[in-house]
């Protein structure tokens, strides 16, 4: 075996009934490197990680860790051998302290009693070694998402982890929290640890990774040094074809004001005012906690507000989502899985949930009309589902997002609020969402888009409102002069 590599996987294959999830995949990780693993949903990334971590047994191929051949091992044995997987949903006990979570299963004793002092000192030392700002006596529930993630990493270090697998670690992090994560990753790399990094955000790949491997349809497409590959090459290898325009936007903005907000106050926003024009994508940017989502929730009637709202020139009061729907306002929420869809319900049920009144006569749902509407929208938005009765939880993230979009299109609303429209979905699905947004504004609908991805915010918006701690810092009108640096300066509280 090559002495340069901590992990070598050769010819890995895995077949499920009717699906070849992995087809003779080769994958390797060097000592002290960050290796990005990319691919669209269904490319085989998750299956490969499950094979490497012992939770799924391969059908063919060989795996070597530090030159030793591994075969038929469990997740517990993988941890003992130094392979640690940090998933998006953390395996932490929220009502216990940082030290208690880290020491769980590795408790130190003094005679017949727990040596709490020694465990606390051990936790303090490892936190100090990696220059982390975490209180070991704080409860997990009191920590930010980024700090919880770091606690997971510390747990792995105490298990003598050599290889860390980070699955979408940035999905729920603000830019500031992401900087902390990147700093920790660089510390791990400097200490000889290896990281497999999975992310849909291509900007992160260039920021943190040494090499990148791309899978597509269960096949290994390429492994390259990050320094020698461009963003367009990454995308082409992931989707299998050239995408000419990352943000295929056509301006459709008209002079008609469809929504006017004057002096809005709510739990976060302070004196926010703006207009939304027909056929426009109005972006709202800012750091997590800046008040972006609270504005959307008040417009949709989910949170109370003070101030004036006009829809199509008429003053309105929005006290509930029902009021918003009647006014033609729909919300695609940030938390798609918990607020946007009913995971256990069918595609059909989710698509028609907000428009049952339109599909009913004498309190009875017209099933024929309902099914026709569902099938028409599935075809129109190219939703990939084996059946309209398929549970939404079984769809990919991109197709789940399409279901949420379709739910509001079916109500024939004219104003649609997209809160983090492409979070957690792959590059191909992002392109489809962007095209849907463009077709909506082309047809005369208006969109408010909240996004933490600055290239997306700039690329898709006609104008951008920047928020900081509930304050409206600026409304950027000249699309040609909007830059990431300008947005971040304003979002940090500097008016520039």
C-alpha cells in the first residue's frame, strides 16, 4: 500500500434492489489532507461514507486504513480504528454539559467514584489545544450550532480519531461560525488529521480542500488537486454537462408596486421599509439573526408586527397565514423539512394542502380535479417521484423543495417569499430552482429571496436589502455595483 495514504478504497461496489449505488469506486485520503467529496443527490456519496464507516457492507472492493486491510467491520469498530463521522444531526445530549458529553463512555474513576476533576481538566486541555472558545461546564442546549459541531469533533479526538468525515458541516452555520469551523479544520490538518469534507457549497471547496473527488450515478468521475480545477469544471463533472449561466436571470421588473412595507417593527426588525415590484426578485441579505426571516414571517402572518403593509396599492392587515394566502402571498420557509412539507404525507397531499378550498365543492374535495392539478405541476416542474402517493421524505432535497414551491403555485399566489431556497440541495437541483424562479418573474409574479449564499443573492436579485441586527442598513439598487464585500461590510454594521 502507498505510505502517503491514510485511507485507500479500491473498486468499491454496492448494489441495492434495482439500484447500483456504487460501481467500482476508487477513493483515497492522504495523511493530513482535507479531501472534498462531491456529487449530486443520488451520486453515491452517502453510500460510500456508510461503507467506509462500517454501517453498510460493501459487495465488492478493498479498504485499507494505515496500510491495514479492513473487512466486515461495524460502526463501533470503525470508531475504535479512528474513523469518525460527524453528521448534520449531532449525537449530543442537550441537557448535559460539554464535559459530560465529551466524557460519556470514557469516564475516569478514582476508586469507585467518578473523577470529575480529571475529566474536566482533560476537556479544558483539548479545548485549549485547539484554541476553542467553549465553556466545558455549559449545557449543549446553550451552545451555537458551530460550537455543538466542535464538541462532536472533540469527542472524536478523545476517541483517537485519525479520519474525520464531515457531512454538510456548514448547512446551518452563519459566515462567522463557518470561519470558526474552517479554523478548527486547519488546526486538525496541521496536527496530521485527515478530513473527508462533503458540501454543496462549491466556494467552500476552494477555501478549505486540498483534493476533490467527484461521483456521479455511483461512478468515480475524477479526483483532482483543487488548485488545478475551476468551478465550471467541478459543475460539469458533477452534472455531466456544461452549465453556461450559473444564475440564468432575465430582468422582468416592471414599474408596478405589488407590495409596500412602511416602518415595520417585529421581534427583530426595526423600522424596515421597502417596495416590491411586479416581476422582480428582491433579495434580502445579512448575517444569521439579522432579522431577515422575521420580516418574511411577519409578511406571511406567522409573527405579529407593527407598521403599514400595502398589497397592490391597498392597505392590509396580515394577522395569520390565512390572511396572507387570501392576499396572494406564499412562503417557502428556511426549515423545509419541519415547516415546508409534511414528511410522512404523500406528494399529492403536500401539493394541494394550501389550495383545498379551491379544489372543494360543498365541503368535498374534487378528487379528479385534485389529481389533474398534481400531475400537471409534477410535469411542469419536473418533480422526480415514482408516484403521486410517494411519501415526501423519500424524495431528494431538491425535489422536496419543488414540492414546497408547487404548493404555493397551486394557490395562484402572486408574491412568493423564498427563505434560503437552495440550502442543502445539489448544484443541478439549484439550477432547476433558479429556472423556476425566473419563469415565475417572467410570468409577472414577484419574489422576495432571503439567502446566506452571497453569489446566489447577487446573481438572482434585481435589488438587495442588507440587514444588520434588525436594522435596514441599505437597499442596493445598482445591480452592477453589488459585491460580496459591500454586502458583508453592511451586514457587519458599517454603512460604508
